[in-house]
C-alpha cells in the first residue's frame, strides 16, 4: 500500500472518529477506530509480504548462482 492510499484512508478513519464524538455516538467512533486499525494491519501485512517476496527472490538468485 503506497502513501497516497494509506494516509487518506487513515485521515478518513480519523474524521469518522471525530464525527462520532461530535454527534455523541460511540458506535460511530468505534467504527472509525476499528477501520483505522484495519488499515494499519493491512498496510503492515502488505509490507511484510513485499519484503518476503524480495527475500525469496534473493534466495532463489543465490541458489541459482551457487
């Protein structure tokens, strides 16, 4: 997930949290909170998957050379 996607999604989730506090609706606040945590979790999973793909490519290249 690139920064142009990540930060607007985090901003949207923060806005939902604030809106939930403004209208005094705890359910909306929790939706924003959990959506934000979901965005963070997906971003971390994609980051680790990308690093793992790079690691396996490097391992395959070393195996082909040696």
